[in-house]
C-alpha cells in the first residue's frame, strides 16, 4: 500500500498474545546479534544468512508493533530501535541500504498506523490510559526519527506522499461538507504529527531548495484546509507546525499572511475550543518573534516558488501589513476577565483539558473552526492569565518594534492599555470603598510615607493587614493587570516609547495608586517592581518622579526577595542615570537603609566563619540582606554619587555606613562581599582624601570642597590613615583568607588597588605608617617589608595591580606559615 493508505488504514494485525509477541521479538533480537557478530557480508556467508532470516522475521515483528494491545505493541520497540542503530553503525544509507529499504518502508507504514489516536481516546477527561498512550506515542516518534536518520530521503518521500494525500482528502472532505467522515481526525493528525517529528536539526537550505521535500511538504500544508479541520488535535498540530518551521515562512514571505490569518481568525484566537485558543495565544507570540528576526534574502525562495514573485518583501514587512489585524483580533480576549490557570503542554502533543479553569471554557469540545468566528448568540471567549500575558507580549513586540504605522501606534497602544487602566481604576475604587478611605486621604498618607522612612510610616494603614477573600481576589486581579502592563512594555525601548510615553506614564500612575490600596499583597508589590524596572527603560528620566513616591511604599512591607528586587531596581536606576539620580537617591537612601537594617534585626552583623561551619537558614537570610546593602552602597560610589552620602539627610548615618564598610572589608561572610567593601573604601579615599582644598571650588555640604572633580572632606585623610589603612591590613592577614580559593585572588587585587590609592592620597604618611607601625606590629621581616612598600608606591592610574596582587599572595602564605610555626 502507498503512504496515503498508511494514514487511512486501521490496525488489522492478527491477535497476538503477549507471550508470542515476546518470543518473536526475542528471536529477532538473537538474529540481529548473529548478524552483528557472524563474519561475512557476501551471499551465503553466515552473517548474510542471519540478515536474510531477520528480514523474513521482520514482518512478524511489525505485526507485533501493530497490535491493538499497547503492552504487546510496545514489545517490538526495543528490537526495532536496536535494528535501526545497527544500520547506522555499519554506515548503510541511500543506495547502500539494498534489501533493508523495503524493511524500512514497511516500518514507516506500521508506525503511521500506530501513532493514530484510538477511537476511545478521551481528550476531555484523560486518565491513565491516555497517559500510557502518550508515552507509547513518544516511543513511536523516537523510532520514526531513527528511521529518518538511517534513510533520510526515503522517509521524506514517504512523509511527503502521506501529507499530500491527507491534504487532498481534507480538501474533499471539507468542500463536500461531509464533516470528518471521509478523513478521520486520527489520520489527519497522524500525518501532521510525523511531519512535526522530522524538524530536528534541519539545515537552512531545507526550507529554500527547490527540490527540498521539506519545502514542498510545507507548501502543501500552507495551501491545505487542515487548519479548518473540525478537531482540536488537528488544529493544535497545524499551529505547532507554523512555529516549528518558522524558518520556512521567513524564507518565503508570501505565506506569512495566510498563516497570520489562520492564527487570528476563528481557527485560532477566535476558536471556540479553549485549548486551541489558549495554545494559539502562545504560538502567535512565537511566530511573530520569529518573523521579526533577520532572515536570509527571499531571492532564493522567489526563484524556487512561482507563488513568490520578484521583489517580494521580507517576512517582517508582511508582518507589518497585518499588525492591525493581529491587534484587533486580540482585543476581545484582552478585555475579557482572565481565568487564574496556567496549563502546560508539550510541543507536538495535544494539550489536555485540566484544572477547573479549563472546564466549561469552550463552547464545544471540537467545534468546526468556521463556527468559532460567529459572534451571534455565543458566549464571550475566555483566556487564562498566562495566555493573556502572551497576547500582551505579542502586542509589545509589534508596537515596540515599529511595525505599526507611526500615526496609528498611539491609537493601537491606547486600545490595549484602556482595558488595563479601567480594571485598575475599578479595583482601586472598590478597595477604597471597602476600607472607607477616600482617594485624597490615600494621597495624603502616601506623602507622609515619603517623608517618614521605615515601616512605622504607614501606621494609618496598619489595620489593612487582615484582608478578606474578596480583597485577596482583587489584589490578585490587580497584580495580573500590572504584570500585563510590564509584559506589554517589554517590546519597547526608550527610543520606541518616546512618542507614547504619556500613555505609559498614565498607566504606571494607575498601577502605583492601586498598589498602595493593597499594602499587604506581596504579589502585587512584586509585579509593580517588575513594571518599574520596565518603566526605567521606557520613560527614562521621566520615571524618577514616580520612583521617589513608589519605592518608599514598596519598601514598607517588603521582606527577603522583595528587598532584593528593590535594591536591584535602585542599582539599575543608579547605573543608568548616575548623577541625574542624585536627588532621588538623597531621599531614598535613608529609606533603603532603614528597611534593610530593620530586617537584619538586632545583634552584630554577619561575619566570616571558619570553613565548613554550618549556616542556619535565618543567618543565611541575614547574610543576603547585608549583601543587598553592600551592593546598594557599592553602586552609589561607583556611579559618581558619593555626594549622596554627604547630604544632610544622610550625614547622621555616615559613621555607621563607614563602620559597616570597615568591618565588612575585614570580616564579611565571603570574599565577594569583602571585595565590595574594599572597593567602596577605595573609591571614598580617591574622592574624599586626595588633593588640596581649592578656595575657588564650589562648596559642598559639611565644609567639603571640590578639587579635580572630587569632593575633598577635611579630616578624611586622617580618618583613612587611622581607620581604613589598619582595616586593609587586617583583611589581608585574616586567618580565614585562603589564597588557593579563586575568589580570594579578586579580593587580593582589590586590597592591592586600595593600598595604592591610599598612597596616592597620603603619600609618605602612609608608607611611613606601614614601615614604622603596621608591618613591624604583625612581625613582617625587612626582606618582605621593603618590597611591600615598593609595590604600594608603584601604582599606575587605571592599571590593574597584578604584580602587587601576586606579591600579596606570597606575603599572606608566608605570614600564615610563620604563624603556624610560631
């Protein structure tokens, strides 16, 4: 029979008992071993005779494979895989396959029959039987790909015939209006399933060459009516193929439009089947992203396909033509209230209906695709939250990528933002009414929170902690809306968002107002932080005004991971805006510091411990909080914001900050944190201890003066000599410093650079301190002290002190060795 018959036939093998099937496959395995081990390949040799006997037995093995009993059928899989691997090992391929080619063809026919879904398969209520069949199908797919690796051309030819026959039967079936009687869904799905399995490791040329079976098969599928076939399994695989073989559409842009139409009309986003509709939400995102990627010129495709004329635009150009169609198709789903459920699906398999969110979502389980487009009398379509986020991300890729006309971009973005703004406004108003608070009262409370750092700032809101179930649901809905805003903005850069910045700013303001109304929702706070990250990129400096009011409120109830997210956001702002963030950081630093140290609690700061000492979970959390604080200060001083520490609001905490840095450079829990502290002290010495006061320089707080672009602090040179210099030496000689640890080398280099910076600021005072006090006090012999001083004085600006670092390694090793001997 031909390939088309393979797809249309049902299993008709004689009934085989499991014992007989095991016997047949065991005998075949023995013959395979004989063929592998016996000598001779010529006719009549022992090896050739074993091969001939194996071919005679192979028909029975395929009967076992085609058995309707899955455990019996599965018995044949190990032998067939071993047989195919044997063919690969001996290097048989193409014309060299000889008699094996017929065996491979029969194997493909058997596999095509076996992958068909049984009539009893329960798509809507799967249980163990369905899971067993899916596992069985995965093994069959492995066998199919093994055949393809042995006989690539034969498998492609077979699959092409199968796909062509299936497409012809689908056209006849749907044209005659005979439903699925002429082409059972299992046969249509099997053809697409095998085509899907062939896609691993294909070269780019496979999609463009004129005689490529793959390109021809995909052209057949593109021209077919399989996307309108009235069954979920067929529709899902059709759309999976669009994404799996997106390179075909990149190379042949003429097919992009029809593919997008299928994704967006009643066959895809408008499909009445919730499983298909939900999966298309994700696949549309994948397809749009793929069409935006740079692709090879379409000239080769134009020469290979008459449907693609000269001067054909690129796939991205075709996508741009359909951008408004895509966004309008999304709009009903974006306005719908999403269902809180995130089902997963494996590519190439049917997505099962699982979980309460999926039950009852579809108008029909397997509706005709055309019927899905009719809006009259049908209930509104629903999507889950994750599916809706996929749609928002798709929209962001289209609008942020400049695919929409400039004059239409603002209108289309407003169409997407309006449902989110409305939802946030409704939730905000509902919550204020629930709590008996007016909008003006909430605004006054926010202003007080900004002025008063710490969690005690929101005493007026403290009674909001006991949320009802309705409040929790509303907070979750608000979190999703804010997440949708952030997801939509992912496609935009500062340049692409410039024209629509007021729209994003308005949505950000709505999100922040709603977040304040739900102060105990950690999920909502996390989503707002994600949105703020995105708005820093989209709005640029325009985001600073929102950050100054938002971050204190977010820090009020933040714990653990949330504090990390806040510090990460602060570091992003500092690194991006540098001196332009000065005003924000002056106000924000006391709030961040108070929140972190309140979470750290009472007691000494975490310090270094002997190697191998177990660390409790609570202590590990305190170490993380200290790490967040150090990264925040490190970000400030390395982005030219040292003067933030000198602002009047921060001067009271400056001594404490310096104390943390001094302790950390000696006794931080790990070398990376020590290195951060040393680097901060290095930077402060560079800026606050160098140079002579300049009477004409602009005055800065606390009597400091500007000199050579740095802020010189009177008396800080003495502080550096009396506090920083001893701390650097104690860090170098700490008993837990392991010079064999790779991370210790970074610390040694930071210590070397800091000491050279001290010499640059203090000159002979520092070397005199080392020679006369510090080095003799630790028992350093003269043969080490003299080169130590030479290295300290040999620093070169903007050059790594590699030689000094290596010397310090030797110095530490000798010091520890002498300490052990003493």
